[in-house]
């Protein structure tokens, strides 16, 4: 059974930091590209960051470059998103996604709210 479970969301003040984690099971984690998406109220889901199966390729949305860092630990079957210097525009539900060719597995999301 495939499981993708995000954690680490919460309420943070502008300028603060959060680290999201995504724990997985039920598929060959090391073969998948791992992605973090987010969806703010009234907006489409957008790709925030992605990391290739071997961590050799990292990609970020322009809006988070220099502030967010994606990483993975294949031994722990987990992917992380370190988010620094958060601002109100980062408020969204953050989703972990595993992708390989036509296969795609999603978590249920974790809420991140940036507010004073």
C-alpha cells in the first residue's frame, strides 16, 4: 500500500522558517523524482521544488529560489523542504508528490500559514 505523509506545517511569523518532511512507503522511493507542490486558496496548485532520484538535479520555482531547499534521504524514504524567510505569499497547503513516468503518488498535504 502506497503511503505519502507530510508533516511539519504550522503557523509561522513572516521571516521565520519551517521544515517540511514527507515520509513514504509502498513504492521504490529511490527510483522516483520527488516534488513539493503548494496550493493557496483560490489558486492553482503549483510546483515549488523537485529533486531527482539521485539528488543530482534540483529545481525551484522562481518565487522560492534562495529561500527554500529540497533534499532527500533515500535510506529513510523521505524528502524534506527547508523553508526560510517565509512571507505571507507562502501561505498554502503543501503537498508531497512522487513521480516516475506515468506513476504519481500524492500526500494529503500540510498547511503552512505565514502571519504575524
